């Protein structure tokens, strides 16, 4: 199996200030482009946000059981 790269970005903002969330573009060495879907997690506390983030990470790896 090839060496893998997990791409992610984090930014903490007040949720009532968000207008929209788009995709992040990736350019591969072969010139092709790919996109990373941005995910929004909202919560009232750090604990709540961390819990949702960890659940999201666990679910992501369930999509790729071969890893």
C-alpha cells in the first residue's frame, strides 16, 4: 500500500458569523485537481466539539477498512 497523506484544516469561529463553507482545492503532482470537503462542527463547549470531531475521524477511517 502506498504511503498516505491525511489532509485537514481547522478554524474555530463563532458559528453565528458563518455565511458559507466551500471546498478546499488540491493540485496533485500530475496536474489533476481534487477537492477536500470542509465539515462544520458546532458545539457549546470544547468538550462537545472535541467529541464530535473524534467521532467524525473514527467514521472517516471506517470508509477505508483496508488501511
